[in-house]
C-alpha cells in the first residue's frame, strides 16, 4: 500500500504501548537510494511515488503481448496513454510559418495501426528528424502521449516512443509471446521507463511484510505477498497475472475494510444525546401543513433516521437518492425532530448559491413555523438562519447571536459555519449536503461544535453502487431514496453531434425558443467561464495539434444573444461572480424574469426551478457521467416534460460519444454510476478531493470485485471484533500505517 506523508496516523496511535511492535518495513526506503535523485524526483513529482513500496505497488494497467497490437478505437480523450502498434505510413510535410516564412517548417505525420483501427501521430519542427529515420512502415513500437482531436481525427502530438526489437538470442516465438507491462504513466515518465525502474527494485519485494493473517491467506489459497509482487511485474504467463491480481485485490479490500471496521467499532464507544421528536411538536405541525403526501420511500428513510436519532450513540448515516427524490425534505424533517428535542441542526452546503437556495426553499416550506420569535410566528416555530462568508456585518452578528442563544433551531451555511466565532447553544445534528465537496478539516470543525458528538447525516445525489457504499462510506449506515415524488415529469435526452450534423444544433436552439414561447425556461451549461487569461506559452505550430479550448459561458451567452436566441432574456451565472449578484440572478430565474440561464456547473445540485424544461449542455463530453446526470436533474421538476440536449463535437466511434449515448439512454442513476465507475479505471475510491492523496486502490475494481469486497468486509469485521487494537497482527498494523496517512484516517473518521 502506498505510504502517506505522516508516519504515525491515528490508526496506529490508537495502539497501546504494550503491543507487539510493528515490523520495520524494508520497502519504506526512499526511491532515491535505489534509483538516484533525478529519477526519484520525477517519480515523486509526477506520480507521487516516494518509497520502494510505492513503486512496487504501482501496478501495470494492462499487458501487451509483443505479437499482438493495441485496440486503438477505444482510446480515451484527454488521457495519457501507452499503445503498442505498427507504423503503416509516414509522411514529411513542409509548410510556411511565422518562424519559417519560406516554407522551411516541417511536420511529420505518422499513421499507426492495430489492424482494425488507425491513429495519427504528429511531430513538428526540430522534433521530426529522429522519428523520420526510425518510424518506418512496418516498425513496431510503444507510443506514449495525450489523446487529442484534430480535424475530427484522434491523434497523439509529439508522442514519446520506444522501438520494439527482439534480442538476437530470442526466437521469434519467444519474442512474440512475451508480456509487456504497460504502467500508468505521465508525459514526463513513460511506461517503459517505469518498467526499467521496477526491474531495479523488484528483488526487494522479497522483504515485503504480509498484511493478511496467515489463516485468511491459507484458507483462501492466496499467494504470499512477495510472490504476488514478483508475478504482477514480471509474469511468465497469464495465469501468473491472474494469481497475483487475486492476492493483491484481497490486500486492498481487506486492509481498507479493517480501517473502516475499526472506525465503526470506535463510533460505538462514543456517547451522544438522544433526540426524540415530540408527538405534538414542530415536526407534527410541519407535517400537518404539507400540501402533498410524502412518498413511501421518504417515510421509510425518515423512520430509519428517527430511530438513529433516538439512540445514545451518534448517528452516522448516508442518505443517497436520485436527483429530485426529495432528500432535502427528509433532511428537513430530521432537523425539525432534533429542534423538537431541544437541540439545533446545521446544514453544510458546498456553495453560497446552494446554501441560499436551501435557505429559501426551507423557509418557504416551513412558512410561519420558520418565524420563531417574530410576530405571526406559529406556536412551535423556530428561527431558520443563513450564514455565508459574504453576509453583511449586521446580518452576520444577528445570525451568530441567534445560534449561541439557541433562538435559531436551524442554520444553513457554507464553510463560514466552521469558523471559530460560530458557537452553538446545543448542536444536535449536522447535515452535510454533497459531502464529497468538503475537506476533512471542515467536517471535523463543525462536528466539534457540539457539547457531545452530534448526529451526522450525509446526503448525496450521486447514486452509489453497493460496493462503493461498502468502501467509500463503509463506516456509515446507508439509506436509499429510489422513487420520485408524484408529479415529476420524464426527461427526454438526446446527443447533438454538432460537428457531424450542424443542423442538429440549429434545431436545438429552435427547441429552446419554442419552450420559452410556451412559457418555460432553459439552462445552457458550459465547462468554462471565459474570463481566464490566455496561456502565453502556447506556440502557433503546436496549437494546430491542440484541441480548441472548452466552450465558455461568457462567449456562448454573447453568441446566443446576438444569434439564435436574440430577443430572449439571457443571463449568465458562474462561480466568480459576487455572491449577491449570483443570488440576484437565481432569484430572477426562479421568478421567471429570465428566459435562458447560461451557467457553469454551479447549478449542478440543489437548484430547483420547476418551470425550467430544457437543459443544453455544451461540450458535454468534457463532463463526467454522474455530473451529466446531476445537471439533467435540474429540468423536468414540474408538470411539463423535460428535455436534455448533450452537444458534442466528438466523433461517433469515440469513447466520449459512447459515454454520452449511455447517459441519453437511461435515467437510472444507479446504472449510470456503474458505467461511470467502469469507465474511470482509476477513480479514487477513498475520495481524492478529501485527502489530496493518490488513489488507494490500485488493483481492486469496485464494480467487478463486489464479492471480494463483501467477503473482506465480513473478515475485517470479525478480526476487529476479536482484536480491536490488532494486538496480534503487527503486519496488518504496518499495512494500515501505509494506507492511512493522517488526512485519510481523518477522512474515514468523519465519513
């Protein structure tokens, strides 16, 4: 497991002094002691590899047989790839440029093939001479570079390459059958260089400390760790790879599940104040004034939460639900139950736009029940306050006073809630909305404001498969809202291939006009704002090989108002605007005073305008599957059907187009989350945003390895129940030390 920056994480600090000392891990030697300072520096800066163990756990992404070629049709856009292929054609072109006005500029175009597909390589200027001599038709090589599009064709610009030549002593059969490991690489460190470094340190794998209890390893017929490391990096057969993978997957699944099991065990030792709602209190009054009936799912999940709140241990619950399934309603009822029981509830939102939206909608839903201490306030009323970083001094002072006196039962805010000045009278419940947007310290600081640990409810609108819930959120109980409230409309989704069929895009803007003429509104989402400084390092010759920059809100809004949407009321919304301006724009859009909102992904979660029926996503291929699903959920929130148009210039055969086709084909967020995970080969299951660290899972695939994860969870729970401090398992403690640096340990702790 890759070692973190901190040598004594909390998981190890918990261990008592009289434990068997954890064995010294020889693989913790710094790489520079084995590879030299220059190579070690590049590995640290570009791959985050610092120790021999880090490098040994940097596993091949796949293997190529020298006699076979890579399938070029499936290359992912904008990613650094390594391919094994054969040169089909090479042509040298001369052209005029600013640097070579007399036509002396040179460009080498090389076409490589895998027998079924083709990929173009391009080299410019002084970089053409060596490849022009070496990349002759028929030559086989490994090529590494970033996949881009030029003239609607996939290409690699200035790729690094390593020719594949059989040694004189090798027979043709031996050469063709050899397995070439292809490693996750970067532009500064190609796969073959990583492979050579690994050959240097591989003998040290014999010293690897085995984290698995001997009984578990023997009982499941798993290889010893040193043998697994040898076979993953230097396999003789495909069976070697399979055996090594089986063992290394168990390492990752088991050590991670032990960390989570220890967290769950520690949580059971904490005390919390039980919060039981009054039968005739604020919650009952709120339910009585609801103009609609709660769904069966909302009622079921609410009961699960109320049961947790009534215990004397802190609730740690994950509430996941489809876009528009009514999670905010469930969270609000939980907050009202806590206020009923004499406590306070805080909702932490990732952006000011979302915090303001939540505050507005909760106050509207509660009516006079949100007017505690005011004329006209109902009998059981409380005060609902907003706290954000951009509030004026007077409003901020009043909000802080309402919290410390207990006058305000509910506060909704951004990270401003976390500041030292914010004090609560009796914080009983913390609701974290879209928790993946928050860092560890932020959650910790808010949870530390209770007299005793407050109950915790984490919400996410990103559907999560069961295996991910067992890994990312393994210390949380999970509730799922999987039915939409009555009255929600279906959303039709279509891919708009702007490059292949420009008239489709023309028709898209006509549809927007038609919806506006029918009294509805539309969103147009772009990946970029548009006021960024241009990069002065861009060179004109290389520009030709680069994709165009992502479409920008400011540019698109300008083009639409002057062109296809001329005469409509178009406004922009993005993260760099002043918070008051953002709120004003959202208020106008919600009030129907704006026809079309051109925005970045600030409208991704929580924005609720039932009259908006069309969502046009520009450069949709630049967004992830889950993000597209979130954005699409902003329409179809009223009685009129929704329409989502995914605009792209990616070619039909590209992986990006297939991803968009998948989004257009289903509204099932759980199905899309599986597709998303299958396509993001190296997603960080522990949450890269939380820890800033590299992915902890190298081998384990959370979708296909569901059975291993479930079995590892059972084994880990049993091990921790029998020996919470892992007294008799020093090898496992060493592995935990390597997995959990301080931030990652805290991430697990905070859920």
